[in-house]
């Protein structure tokens, strides 16, 4: 993409705004004709034709050829030029990083998974994150000036619009984290919450891809539990970017202290950490599992160990998973009554157990949600798995650059 166009878009102005709208339309809807764009943007055909010409000259969009129609002249179809620029997505987990890069039309070009990393809110951890990003870009074979944005998904509370992180790397609250990283790596940077990233990945290239879905809920059932909300085809942030704190609904009188500092949060009964706690408690009480010997020998048990045991149809693990699914289903029934979504996606590490969790949720939702409402909602298991976060991070890097 021509650097002059990037400068123009950064400076703003009426012409830049229209160009952004055209690029955003192509990002969200794919190729279109000038007549279609004129209608969507409420502009005249000659005006849109002029802007299309400018964007072609700037190597941002390209002519895709004639659109075949029934009779009459065939209009030309225009869309994004795949080589106009690239976008990096970084999905930061507590013990590793997944990172990828897409071209301008959203095709994944390169990914690295499970890069060892310990997420700590320290300057050293931030330095390592920045260096990992630079190393990946250096190994990509692309010119750094062609990287138009880097989006980083982090756990915790994030305000994507201001670039502040309130959970990790919040060393100084007068200098946004996105700007700090941007200065270090020399590229445009945006940040977002990890669950929203996973939700956007499934929405753009996973469960919702190819479906006419505008309202989607993504439930991230991992070590904790989170909610990604898509409303009207847009990621819903809330006023300060803190939407989706699903796991911290106060729902139980169990006196279990949540990591947020409060007691009885949903996360204390419905999450990976809750399943881990329940499994260890029941084994120590004498119940049997294929993990019993390891637990009684005080060997460390990871979430992956529990997931694999469930996949192998360990009875105790499946019983606990069913119990979690029942509790989760009641809460999702309430969300369906409130949001009336077309699609609810069950994702996160516990969704890797297959349909065991989703089936329990589906059964309970039918019992606790309004029939008139739940008949409009499909509940499915996420299909991208571990890829959801990095796909979503890449796609957010692209959409945020031109929003």
C-alpha cells in the first residue's frame, strides 16, 4: 500500500473518511461493484468511481473483473489487493504465545504456536513479548513497512479504544500499553481482551463464517470463563471495554474466593479451575478416576490432563463436566433471554472435550429459556480450537486499522 495513502488516512479529513469506509466495506463484505458501494455509502456513482481510482493507484484495491449478471452490461467488481499490506495477530496465554500473520484479504500466511512464554506483569515479561513479535516479523520474510498493524490479545480487562490494559503491564496509567509496545517495535499496535479475540476469530472464520449471523455470543470456558459479544455484526465493547465479565456474576453462596477478590462468582463453579478443584476433591474423598494415582501421589495435574481424561471417557471427569454444563446452561439461558442471539458458541479449552459440555448446555437451555426466544438460537461447539485466538487477533488487527 502506498505510504501517502496511509498518511492521508492517519491525518483524517472527509476524503480519508470515505476511503476508510470503502476499505472497511470490503473488509466486512468482500468485493463489490461501484453501484453497490454508492448505495451503501449514499454517494453518487461518479464520486465513488473517483475514490476507487485513487485507491487502485495507491495499490490498496484491485479490479476483480466483470460480475456476470442476467442480461445487460456486466459491471466491474472491485476488492482488496491481497498484497496491499499485512497484519500480525498475537494471542498471549499464561504460559505460551500463538502468533500469526494475514494478508490484506484475510488469508493466513504464517503461524507459530506454543512459543514458550511466562505471562507476568513485569517489565522483563513485556520485553520478551516485544522481542517475540519482532523475531516473528523478521522470520516472516516480509518488509516491516508492509505490516500495517499488530493486534495483541491479553487476558484481563482491556480498553481497546484507549489502548490501556488494567490487568497486565499496567506500570503507568498515563501511557497506554498499546502505545508503549508500538514505540518499542516501531509499528502500529492495538490490544484487546483474549475472549473477544477468540469470539471474533470464530465469527469471521469459524462457526459463524458463511452464516447470516449478526448477533453471536461466544462463551470461553477455559481456566476461567469469559464472554465475547457480537451485536449487529460488531464486537461489543461496553463503555470502557469491560463487557463480557461473565465469570464474575455473583451466583453462589459457596464462600469460595475468586481471584477477583469476591466470593461466589460463577467462575468458582463453572470453569476449568473449578473442574480441577472438584476432581481433586472427589478423588481424595475416594472416588475413582484414571487420574487417581497421580492425584494421590501429589503429582501436578494440568487442564490438558483433565481434558484428555474426559476424551477417554473417564466417568468421574464426565460427571463433573456434565455438572458444569448444567450450571453453565442455566446462565446461558438467561443470556439468550436477554440478547436473543442467532448463535451461541461454546469455546475455550473445556470445549475440546467435544460435545460432552455442549450437549449438557443444550439440554438445560431448553428448560430455562423462553421457548419463543431459544428456537431462534443455535448452540454449537467452537471449531477453531486453539486457532481461534490467533485468527481473531489477526482479523482484529485488520479491522481496527481501518475502523
